[in-house]
C-alpha cells in the first residue's frame, strides 16, 4: 500500500514537471509544493488527491497567461524600473555629473520604450509619470558642475521619488 502511495506521488510529481515544461509557469510552483508534501508524509492517505492539482492548475493558467501586449509592457516597465534604480543609485555625494546624466539618458530611453508599449496602463498614470520624468530630466539638465550636483542631490532624490511613485501606479495598471 505504501509502495502504491509513493508511486502515485512520483507520478504526480512527474505530471507537475510536465505541466511546467509545457509552459504553465505561473501556477505549477504551488502544486509542485503541494505534491511534494504528500510524498514526504507517506503515512497520510492523500495520494488520491495528488493527481488532481495538476489538472486543476492547467485551466487557471490559461486565463492568467499574459497577452503579447502586456508582456511587452512588462518588459518595458522592467527596463524602466532598472534604469530608475540605476539613476537613484548614482544620486550620492561625490557622484560625477556625467554619471548622473548617463543614468538619466538610460532612463529617458527606457521611458520612451514604455510609452511605445503601455499595455493596460491608465493614460492618467502615464501622464503623471511623463510629467514627473520630464521634471527630473529638466533638473538634471540644469546641473552645470559637480558642486551644483552636490547641492541639488536632495531635490533630485525628491524628484526621483516622485517618478518612482508615478511608476508604481503604472506598474499596478500593467499588473506585471
């Protein structure tokens, strides 16, 4: 009897692995964890329930598969988030103006890509992000030398935080 239970648990694990390999990546993780719990506790008679999670996980994953436009939006949003994080990392005492400008240029480039593929982002949230990004861009362009950068770090960090807040609203809309 225990041998049949182990065999069923292994078959369920193989089934979960096949589901993972066929592209259902968002929900199989929890079912694989659920399947591994019964195999660890071989004394529990839950072997009959192990095969059912893989069959139930295939239908929800079909409804949660992102559309190509949302995938493109998530990719663009990820690139913008990385560029914003890099920019914020460069805003430190002793930073060179050239480094801050280069980080800003990457952020502008990523923002342009995000605008080209906004997915389900609300136009108002995109407009707020554009306004915050434009203000930050203008502030960076207004810095003439390292001495001025040191004095402007506080306001640049505040502007970057405003961009981050607007970006968080866009991320919530896109649902990545």
